[in-house]
């Protein structure tokens, strides 16, 4: 198996594992906090309202929504790219995954040191899955050394 496939496979495994690991200290479902699937539900609250979740700024609403959408599309989007993606999709998808990695850093960057201390292993596993996916997809988007391209591919 080549390196890009290993990175993408590892990203998929980490992403799925993050749904069941504690993500943030708040919550009572797990002994150490809120599991990934419930954290996803909180992130999706702008689209799928929760009674006890309020978001105090418009930009946080945007970031929550992007976070939920990137999480939801992670597996189907990357599987589609790997198995049946066009060349254009294979070239765009690593940048989309990189964008998701950067945007999803907002949970760590924007909420101060007290919130950072509340983040648990599930957040970091989930966040790392986007980086591994981006690296793997960048590897897939590059032509193999010595591989010849048809004139259609080069246009």
C-alpha cells in the first residue's frame, strides 16, 4: 500500500474513533466528558437547534456550521474522491481538507486557555484526521514519477 492510501486510511480510522472519544470536559455521557457524536450535535445546532445551546456571535454560528458540515462530509466526500473522483476533484479535495483542518482549529484557538484546557483527546484525534486526510489527498493528487499523461489530462 502506498503512503497516500495509508494516510487516508489512518484519517478515516481516527475520524470514526473520534465520534466515540471524549471531546470536551463538559457533558456527562462519558466519565471524561462529551463524546464526539454529541459534540457534533452541538456543532450542528445552528442547523439542527438544541434547546440548551446558544451561540453568542454570528461568526461562531458560521464556524459551528462549517465544523458540522466538514465532519458530516468527511467520510463520504473523501471516499468519493479516492474511488471515483475526477482529476479536478482530486486536485481540489486536498485544499478542501486543508481548509477544514484550519477552520476546525477554531475550537482550540478562539475560546481561550480555559476552553483549551477542557478539550479532550477526541478533539485532537478528530482534528488530526483532517490533516492526515489532506496530506493523503495531496499525495493522491500528484502524478506518479515517470507516469505519462495524455494530452487531455494536461489541458
